[in-house]
C-alpha cells in the first residue's frame, strides 16, 4: 500500500468516526483504495477538491425571500478525489486513439450530509463535457441487498491500465482497484446519463430518524483524446424537500472543477 493509499484509508476512517451517533450507516466491512500507480509512473495525475464544506442548503417557502421564509434542507460536505490516467499511448503520440490510447478519469466521492426532513431526496450529479464519455456510476441503482433495517451496498471497481514509466519510455500494467462495502437505512440510486452520472438517496418515510450519513460513490469517465483536457466538470447537489403531501421545495448548488492530465516532460 502506497503512502497516498494509507492517507486515504485514514481519512475515510476519520470521516466515519466524525459521523458519530448522527450517522445512520454502519462501518464499512471492507475498504481498499489502490488507485495510485507506483512511483515513477508517467502521465498520471490526482486532484483532491472540497466541493462543499458544511454547506447549508435552504429552500424558500411560499416565495418569501427573507430568512424567516426559508427552511434548512440539507447540510453537506462533499469531497472528490479525481484520478486521471493516460493509457495505451503517450499523450503526445500522433493518432493517439488509433494506437489504442485513452484517458480514464476515476472520481471517488466522500463526505457527509444531514437532512432536515424524512420526506425528500438528496441527488448529486456530475456533468461531463461532450469530449468525455460517462462509463458507470457505482454502486448502481437496484444493487442494494435489504437486511432487516439496512440496505447493504458494494462498490467494486477494477481495471488493468496499460501505462508508462521511465519518463514515458517504458511501459507497465497497473491494476487499478477500489472497493468499499457499507450499509444504509435508505436505498441508493446510481445511474449513467448521456451527459454524466447521477447518484443519491430517496428517503424512506417508514424510518423515524432524520437522514444523516457519509457519502460514498465512484464515477468512471473515458475520453479518446488528451486534447480534450483540461476539461470542465460540473458538480451539482440537488435537495428536494416535501413539506406537506406533494408540496415540495428544491434547493441546489453547482461547482465547476477543471480536470487536467499529466502530460509529462
């Protein structure tokens, strides 16, 4: 395990401990993060971005703009670790795609949220530019297994990437791997869209405690051109809150992040 992977594991443990009694998810049964290739690997880059830090989301009630007419919907901390890999061909190689080249973007989502109502949902979207194709969102909708009061989920991503070392003059096969098992009291959604990915939670009304849990998810993207980078991705948090029957209020916020590759020397 590399130093970065040890730091990731410690940070994930600290996030789980920070949830305390307010976190209605169980401790993960297994956590593996082996997304950082060996030292000396060329054309790899990692970015860590805090999208929202204890951010409060409000919905305006009855169209009243004053604070007294607002309702707290969600308090959110959302972080993302973005790993970009140039695989198959060097980024400066002519006919990059024809020579088997591609750029993989793997995003690991973490953080925590608390919701102010049991009636509602919390949805998160990552919109990619047209030059980048969304591959999958983990865990996918319908993958949870119900066990009494909890839904058990598994995030399992593994891909062998043909990468470079020695300043781009040598090659290696890197086995990228991420695994996380966890439980939730509410079912998760995870779908791939034409423009990106979407994940989140629909809160079940039969539960009595207010939703509060740690975020977990992995998004996979691919591009056939290194010239598509730097690329702007949009991260959106969308909270819907039902006050009475079907009368709902929504609150959302967006953050744009520039994702780039390491082109080497």
